[in-house]
C-alpha cells in the first residue's frame, strides 16, 4: 500500500526538491493542495492529518503552527525549518552520527531536519567530541561557502536577474554579528560548551557547499597528527552509504589542489577531507546544500522511518 505524503510548503526551494525526489516513486502517493487553498488552515490541517508522512518546508513560525495542526497520532512529521532542531521533543535527522541517532529516527514521530551549514559542521565536530579530541573550551572556528540557492526563492530570483549588482558576482560574507540561525544546533548537537566562531559565505553559483573547521593541534587534549584524526573519522563513518571519508590529504581526488564546492550538487552524498600538517589540521565537509543539506536528508530520514533502504529515490 502506498504511503501518503503531504509537503506543506511545496513551493519553496526545499519543498520543490522533495517533490522532485518523490515524484517518480511508485511507493508514494503525494497529497496535493489546491493552489488557491495553500494558506487555508482547515485544508492544510485536513491534508496533514490524512498523511502518513508530512514534510514541513516553511518559515519557523509557520512550521510551529503547522505541527500544532496535527491531531492524528499516527502522522509522522519531518520539519525542514529551524523551528524544532534543538527541541528535546524532536529527533535530529542525521542518521550517520551514531546508531542511536539512526534508531531514534527509525522510531520517531517527529524529526527535525538538519540545517545545511550545521550538517557540515556537525559531521566534522561531533566525531571529535565523541572521541575526546576537543577540550570542552576549545575555541572552534568554522568557515563555509555555499551556493546562493540556500537563501531561498527570492534570493535565487535576485541572483539570476540581469540587473544584479557587481558585488553579487563575488563571494559575500554575512551573519557577521555571530547570530546565524544554525549556531544553536551546531552547539547543542555537538555538546559544545561554547558556540563556535562561524564565518558563512555565499557565492555566485547555484548549489553545493564546503564547510571547514581548522584544528590547532597544540590546543587539543593531546597531540594528534592528521593520520590520527583521519583514523577517527574513518572509524566513525565506516560503512555509511552517503558519508565517505576521503583518503588522507585529498591528493587523489583533488589532483589540481582545489576543493570545489559544487562537485556534489544534485546528490545526497557528503565527503569528509582531512588535510594539513602536524601543527595545523584542516577538516572539510563537502556536499549539496539542497541535497544532504536539505531535501536529500529529509527523504533519507523518511526512508528510514518507513523501514526501507535509505538510498531509495536518492540515487
């Protein structure tokens, strides 16, 4: 029997991508809302409570309101907004972090989909915290570059218009006040005592991102080499389908010495790189901000919740 799925907010970037990923599947029936009823609370509530799985692809306040519309105890919700990512009542949708995370998702009625930048940061920092590499007061810095699609439909329209400003053709730093909305989940999920220093950059290409975390080895709990860190990362993600730790140093996959940010666009894959030297180690996570950083991760969680191969519809 086909599972019924409703995407509340299908017109947004993430909603459209989820719809595209599910559109060709024969095990899913997508419940569609009439265009003129997209803001009709009663019609949205009817569809939410008629579905097996609901994706919330809405602004934070609207996502909270939509979740409250659900009165059917059998409905399972995956929220792609920031609204519930640090809530103790929602499970965090990053199954590769641990078997406990995967099991929580499998049994959950409420899953919070990770943020794109947060996905990259957590993929690098969580294993190191679990392995005891980082002291609790380590001053973590994170740099990240993303395609402009992560900012939503309005930003996409501006970036693709013929009259965009000359500055929009260059990389642009933002959230300079250290108040980026992904910071709370980055800190909470990793169990950090302090929030990291975060430097996000949006650039003039559509999708894909690289998130980087530098490590000063003299400040770690003990002296670690790049090989040590690579071994920890490799062990943590051993056997994972979508998250792969690349060879130490990245020379084999980066023959020209450049780590491009859009290589994994349109996939649900994530690559972890361990580079640097014995004094300064650089960790990088490369993936698609619309894939493993948004819609792909949401569909992966849905597959796990339904008890089917997590790669279904993602390759």
